C-alpha cells in the first residue's frame, strides 16, 4: 500500500520525467525499486562493459552485483589490489559503455546537481561512457536549482561522509557543512547538468520511494 508521501511521488514523478525529457534526457518514473532494476537492465546491451560510481541507491538496488551475475564485463574499482590500481580502474571506467550512478539532487524542472570528492563520478556523467543511467529516489527532488545545491552540500555530503570515519572534515565531526578546505573534502567538484548532450545519452529512472542519502 502506498504511503501518503508515495502518493505525492506518483503525481510529481511523471511531471519531473516530462521536464527531463524537455531537456533531452531519457527518463522514466516507476513506483517500486524492482521495476527500476528491471528497467536498468533492459537498457544495457549484453555486449556492454559496465562500470559505476559510488551511490547508495545503486547499492541498495544491488545493481553492481547483478551486473556481474548477469555476465556483463565490468570495471570494478573495489577489486583493486592497491590505491594506484584503484585509480587506474576509475580512469578506465570513463570509457565504459554503460555507467551506473545516482544523483545528489534533481530539480522539479529537470536539472541534476552533484558534488564529488575525486571527480570521477561527475566526470563520467559529463563525458566518456556511451550512456549513463541515473537511478534516483524521489526524496532527491528539489523545487529549485538553489535548493538542489543546498541539498547536495548540506544534506547529501555530510551524510555520505559518515561512511568514511577516517576522513577528517568538519562535516564528519559535526554532521554540518562548514564550507571546508580540508584535504579530505568530498565537495571539491560541484556539477550542474542542465541539459543532456548528446540527446538521450543520460537516462534517468525516478523511483517512487525514498532512496539513498
């Protein structure tokens, strides 16, 4: 049974899809996570090499494990033997066929905002992989672009960094953004994707649930 919040998502989601399509993204709204999983793999040819950026939503949907189980050739940085090899795998993933990713925020008028520490995730979204598939819970939707930047910086980043207790940033200590200059900062790159070019390269699947941070 759908909650009150999810009933709202069912009304807002298709409107956000239309806004994304007007900005040349391919986009779909699905109420349930399993529908999103099915949609993701319907978009990936069996011959594709698949890689991904860090995303709590893709992890929750088990997409990376499923990509391996389904027999895709994958570039998995977590299989690296050392930091240098990990960096090299991240570089290789920029030339994969399909890149799986989440987003920190998505505006009602169809614009994506992402913050990144290393830059590999936002680099892949901008250029490189033949297609990028973005999976996003409706809790990431914001009214305006300003709201999206605020969400990415002051909600998503302080929450995400809690997964890495060894990183020394103010937000890891206090839970609140401090516009830091720390060497461990995970907000070094802030990318605003206002249109998709070439048309259809970025595909967005909206899920009518709260997903990710």
